C-alpha cells in the first residue's frame, strides 16, 4: 500500500512571504509499492507547487506533502523525471486529492515539468563541480 510514513501534513516555516518559500521542519517519508521509500530531509527548502499561470488551481494543503516530495525528487534527481512525476501522482492519491485535480496537475507537470527538471539538473552539475 502506498502511504506517507511521516509528514503527510508537514510542518513548514515561512522563509520569504513575498515569494512563498518554505523550510520543512520535519522529514517526509513516502512509501510506494512500485517505487520504494523516498525521504525528504528536514530543513529542505521548497516553494510547494510551482503552478503555472495557465492552470486554474490554487495551492491547497492536500497537495503540500506531495508537492514537497516532488520538489525534492527533482532537486536531488535520485530517480528519473517520469518516476518523480508518478510518485507525485501516487502521493496526491494517498492524500485524497480529487481525481480531476490529480489528473490536471499530473498532465500539466508532464507537459511543462521539463523546465524545472532541466533547471535542477544544471544546478546539480554546478554544485558537483564545486565539490
């Protein structure tokens, strides 16, 4: 069974109100039957869901933990992009996000998520060069 082991409704600290940047105050652990266990470390910084202007949905608490999980998967890139997106879809289902909303988020992500993935890849390569 897919489930959040910890952090289903995460505790966040606001770091920047104007740009809505948050820091995770507890780890999130998500268990997927298909993709295994994935952990988001405490103090991970996120903007929650980077929802494009053309998607007519506002951020909501039922999507927070799945969005943070997804942000970390893109950031650390320990799985490929499709797996990260599928984990986001699974996590939204676990959190009871309505099917219409999950579907809209997922297909928007599949269509436009390449931008965030490529940005994270570039940042990761720059960090690897420094270390």
